[in-house]
């Protein structure tokens, strides 16, 4: 066993050349246990999304060590990581990247059909249930481009949850939402984390969220500190 944590990040640093070298992340450590709900807040540009992309295995160009679900991430191939993400990580992007021409249900089902070709009917039921919990039961067959920004963000959240990932990483999942819908999404993530022991990491600017998480970090100029 490489790590007793679902996610262990040690000394994570990252630089961008803009065009001169700029250290965006500086020696960050983070351990995440099953059932943890962790928030990261901090100024715009402080490095939250950059860190989440690394933790979600979407960016492997970093210094330091990352172990997720007993797998050393850095040395893996892109095709391994794509499969690994599909099975283990639900990622909600700051901009949601839905397929606009596909309907709501189809967008949510894409990651599920990728890893399970057999149980389509059960998966459809599961996706409808998730979308209903997110207040979208009347929109299952709507093409995504007909939904509002906040509705699309909720579809992206359902898509991240469909494969029951061990780890959910959400980059401002409530960024486009009003207070009522933000609260609904936060409560759903809390429920999943406590009932299914899913680990959840959320970057957010919303104090109602970061003041109510079990574990709250602040990112300041590329450095993560408990807050
Ligand atoms: N691909 C890139 N190339 C160069 N610089 C980048 C790149 N991506 C991000 N940066 C820089 O890294 C810094 C951190 O950006 P990041 O998106 O991580 O901030 P953030 O904390 O998520 O901000 P926000 O709250 O606005 O989403 C910024 O200064 C940004 O300009
Ligand atoms: Mg960001």
C-alpha cells in the first residue's frame, strides 16, 4: 500500500513561463481521506484551478509527488490517466464543457457508457435520478444549449457524479448559480461525502460554502494553508 489516503500530494510546485518564469504553486501538501469534504478559497489568480487540474490528473507537468487511490500519477501514460479519471475522479470544470448539441441525459451518461457498455437502462435511470435531485427532471431531453448557465452547471455536476467516483474535484461548481441552487449543490456534495464516503475537494469563492466545510484551506499566492 503506497498511501493510506485516497489522495496524497507532497511538495506540489508548478511554474509557468509568462514569458519569464513564474512560480504559480509553491510546495503544497494535501492529504485527503475518504469522506473528507475539503474547500479551497483564495483570491482570483492565487492558483486554485492550477492545483485542482494537477490533483485531477489533468496536468502532469508539476514538481512533487501525487498518489491517488494507491497509484503514482506522474509516471502514467495519458491513456492510462484518461481511463483512471473515468473510474476514480469526477471533475467539475470552472467552465463546464458540456456537449452543446447533445441532450442533458446524454451528456451525463457519456462517462458511464465509456466504462460500462452493458447496463444502459440502469444507467439511464441513475442519471435521471441524479438530474431530478439537481432540479432538472423536466429537462432530460433538452439539448444543452437551450439551458441557462446555471442549469448547465448542474448538468456538469451530475456528469461528475454518474460513475460514483471515489474523489470529486469541483472548480467553483456554484460559480454561476443563485444562492438557492448553490446551497442545493453544496448539500448534495455533503450528502455524497458523508453517505458514500466520497472525498470531495471544492474550490469556491462562496463563504457560505467554505465556512461550512469540515476542512477549509486558503490559497495565497500559490501556497495552501489551513484556514
Ligand atoms: N496555461 C497557463 N499559462 C500561463 N499562466 C497560467 C496558465 N494557467 C494559469 N496561469 C496563471 O496562473 C495563475 C493562477 O491561475 P489559476 O487559474 O490557478 O487561479 P485561480 O486561483 O483558479 O483563480 P480564479 O479564482 O480566478 O479562478 C494566474 O496568474 C494565471 O494567469
Ligand atoms: Mg480558478
